C-alpha cells in the first residue's frame, strides 16, 4: 500500500515528476516527499508550488532516505542520474523510472547498479503526457485511467515491483507488464514515430517560405495533428536517440507505405487510395472505442 | 446584407452544408432555406432537424427559386451538380461552393456554366471542419472566427461576391481572397498533406499485425495526431485527387525532409535532429499564437 512506503524521492519535477508529486499528495500520501531539481534556482518554486517537502539540486540529498526513488529526468540524463542514485540510495530502496524507451534504460541500469540494486530497479513508463514541460506543467490527474508499462525481468525483486505498483495504483493508473523490447516497439510506433512525423511536417511547411501565411489558413485539424510538434525538442531528440532501432524500423515501414500512397495519388489509382484511407479510418475509429472503454 | 437575399438553397446538408443551414437560422435569416440531399431517404430527417424549410432529392427542385445557391456536396460530385444548377437556376442567382480545392472547381464551372452563369459563380472554401460527417454532424458555430477563402477572378460579378460575403459574415467567418492556385498550394500543405500522412500512419500501424495491442498503449498525443484519419475516406480521396499536383509537390518536399531526418537518426546526428525539432516547435508555437489571436 502507498501508506507503507517510507519516503518517496522524485528526481526531476517536470511534467511527469511534478504530476506524480501532485498525484501522491492528492492520494493522501502522508510520508516524506523529496524532490531533486536540475539547479538550485528551481527549488524555491517547487516548494512554493507545494510539490515536495524538501527540494535539492544534489540528487544524493534528495534520495538518501527514501524507500522509493522515482527517476523522471529527461532520458539523455538517465545513466549519470542512476549512477548517483547507486552511490547514495538506502540499501533497501526501490528505484523506478518513467522513461519513454526501456531497453536503453535497462542497459544503463545494468552498467551502473550492482546486483542487489539492479534487482530492486523496476523500469517503468507511464503512457501519458502533454506537449507542456517544466515545474508548472504537471497536474494530479495526469495518470488517471492511463496505462503504465513496467518491464521487470525474472531477477527483479517482487517486493520492489509491488512497491512501484502501489504508487501507480494510487495515481489511478492501469498497470501492464511486458519486455523492454516489446515496449520499445509499441512506443516507437504509437508515440516516437508520430513525433518525428509531426516535427518534420511543421519544419517542411516553415521552410516553404510563407510560414506565417500558411499558418494563417490552417484549421483545427492541423492544430491537432501538429500539437505534438510543440513538445520539448531536446527531450524528443533524446527519446528518439535512445530508441533508435525500433524508431528506424517503424519509420522505414511508414516511408514504404507512403511511397505506395504517393504512387496511388500520382497514378490516379482512386480505389487503392480509398482502401488505404478506409482501412485507416476503421482502425482509428476502433482505437477511439478502445480508449473510451479504458476511460470508463 | 443577409436579409436582402431572396431565398438560399444549400446543395448537400452534411457537416458543411448542415452547419451553414444551422448558422443561417442562428443568425436570424428569415428568407426561405431550401435543401438538396443525396436521396429521398434523407429528406425527413433534414426537416426533422429543422435544417431547411423544404428538402429535395432533385437539385432542380431545391435551387430553382433561390437567389443564392451554396454547393456543399463531396468534391467528386461537383461537376454534375454544377451542371444541374446551370440548367435550373434563376437567371440572377449567385452560386458559390465550399470545396477544399479550387482550381479543379473553377475548371468544372468553366465547362458547365455559360458566361453569365460563370460570372455569378464565386468559388469559396471555409477553412473549418471536424472529422465527423452526415446530417447530424453540423453545428451553427462551426465558422465562427474561421477563415473563408474566396477565389473570384476579374470577370466575377461584384454583386455576386458581395452576396456570398454577406452570407459568410453572418456566419461569423473572416473573409480572404486569393487565386485558386494559391489557395490550392496552401491547403495542400496545411490540410491535404496532413490527412494523407495521418491515414498512412494509422494504416501502417494497423498492418503491423498487433493493431489492438498497439492502440491499447497509445496516448493522447496519438489520439490528436490521428484524429483526421477518422475523416470520411471517400471525401478525402476525392479532395486529394482534385488537388493532385499541389498535394504531390508538398508530399515530395515532405518526403525529402523525412529522408534527411531519417539519416540524422541513423547516423546519430543529434545536433541536426535537435535543430529540426526545435525549428518545428518554434513554428508550431507561433501558429498557436496566430490562431489564438484570430479567435480573439
């Protein structure tokens, strides 16, 4: 149970870490909540927002007394962050993360943790987010009815998994388990590839030299389609880089199909074009049903 | 002024036509509103919804007494619809359309209208829509604070343009004028290409053979990015086909840039990837500002 956890430290108080902190408060967690932020300049605002009880720029200071340590830093920083946690954690601490790629995180954990620490590391990824970032971006209900994927392996300590699951359940999330590789394939397809496509589209249009006018005549569909291109650029560079091979595989499948669609348009093959559009509409309408069912 | 228009006929009562009808009612239009629908089976529901005063499956019956005729049929039907209007319209009637491509519509109008009718034809396109379609899909405020592009040429009758402008102003739209070719370039980039990309992405994922599972783990960003892939497949096949050359030009520009992005990912060129993402984020954030300014 959440209340059994003897102190929780959150490393990184942006959209994800800040939402975890807010959600734990909203769930009534009465233990100590500690936070680590990138610089001393951020600490006063984190405390003012009531995100945590104490806030530190030194990771060791934030995590050393916590039974559960949640890493919510940008993915490019995961290995040095885990190394600092390895050096300062309680011997019985459970560590989890929230990164968007899992094989790369597991490999980093294997490099920096000794065996006892590795066994208490539970890789995780909440499938939730917005295009916003920073201390102000989080909200307590971000994970309500959202999936969290955990990727422990056979060696992972069962009590550590239970501890992480207790936190996510308290935040209203639905927990799934799978292998890191399977997670990375799914997320490459449903999240990383769409970000690459959206960024590339907006960059293409911006380069057409009439940016302002083009955007003047864009409608709601364009706003929705490109929303993810307003996501933090450094974060998404790191995510794509960390999950390079699955992203390239799904990007190649996409580009091959786009070549087919281009040929159908160029050749006036209306039947073929219709079949692609109709299959996609059917699948997407099905996705909406799944999503609405999950939210009930 | 709207109230000066002696009868308005709307050919097609789907999302766009139905929203025009609802909007004209909401704006207090007291003249006769006539509607044409694809089949007799649709007429009772259109009347039940209060969209029009009279409703017909024969275009001639709907348009013959109207001073303003608004064509809101799927783009694939534009030429035969305009031909029927040419044969049944009042001699002083103004005709406008709402199609998503304009050069193809102007060419169709030039083929089926005689010179007096062509001079009273005002090609138009409201930049507004949702992924829904059908008699029930429309709503009175769809065009509020949205752009409508009109593409009259030097020969177009000024009174006909004024009549069409009066209608759009009553619906709350902001009117812009440009050439059909310029319209088609802008819309290819901001609307037609995004639809092609979204349909192709969802079709790619659906073909990965784990459709349901993939969609189980998709988040809000995916829902937004793919919303336009729930649009009517036949409609969008027709739009893309009608605007083929501009769509292919912008698709080629996009695919070239996507190849560059792929190379940056494959080669670990993080700086290049970051520059693309950051330029796109800046442009997209700018688009949001423009949009919010327009809505104020």
